[in-house]
């Protein structure tokens, strides 16, 4: 790893989830449902390497609840990291299954812990711009002393095999469309159409929904 010293004193390293295979045991590089590149194994392997070499005080894995399988995503993420670095301090944050709600769950559940801290977010290079755009937008809503995180591309942490080029190009095009929609105020949050499928929402909407979402949600 050739990361600069600024990455070696992080209080929190945030890792948004990729996708799980059907068995719930691994993180595919290409989404079999869409054919889009997701780089899941790369993202998680890079997280484990980063935790070993840069030793952040805490690794926060944030991932979507599944209507059938509950919090299996963050459980598997934590197991993956600890299997490669048993000394890592891993904290799980469950969210609804989209990038916007990953950020919302972090702000809802860790807001005080974020204040004034050195934070990094590690994801694939294609994903970081959208994650950071949501972070910036939602930080305005939440207020307080929430810093902007350092962006850490998984590809900068370790070498990796070439990906399926067509799947990668399709992912880049999809990300560009998503960012354009977000900037134009037209971003479609697919989680909002599925709220009734998440039983946990009725118990703790304040964990998973933004203040505006909570106003609209009626269990």
C-alpha cells in the first residue's frame, strides 16, 4: 500500500456495503441481476488490507437490511474483515439498502461520534462520488459538526485482476446518470417504495429514515 500518512490516523473508517451472493457468503464483482460491475470482493479485500496497514481506530461497516435475511449484510462484512484482521475494531450499522440510506443511518446512529473526528470512507472509485454527494447534501439537513470524510478508493489499496470491461463501463454510465439526477433534484430513492417490507422500521424509524422520510412514514 502506498497511501499517504494522512490515512494513518483515522478515528473512523466507513465502508458502505456492496452486494452479497444468494448464499450470503461472498461479495460478487458483478451483480448477476443487473450485469453491472459492483467490485464487492475488491472493496472488502481493500478494507481488510487498509485496516491492517493503517489501523483506523474503528471500522464502521454500513449495510442494508434485507426483508428476508435481516442484518446478514453487516454480519458478513464484519466476519470478512475480522477473518483477515482479527484485531480490527468493527462496528456494524444497519441501514436501508441504498447509498442514500447508508449515509442517513450513519448520521442517525453515529452523529455524536462523528463530531470533530477524522473520518475516511472506503469504496470503489466509481461509487465514491455518489456517496460523497449524498454525504454533503444530508450534512446540510442534519447540521452539527459533521466533517467531510477523506475518500479512499479500494483500487488504491491493493492490486486487482482486470474486471469485465463491459460490466464496468455499464456501471460508470449508470453512476453518471445517478449523479446527474441527484444534482437535478430528480434522484429516485427506491427504498422509499419498499418501506412496508422492513419490519424493523416500525420499531426504530429514527435509526433508518431521515427527518423528512420520517414525516412521510406511517407504520
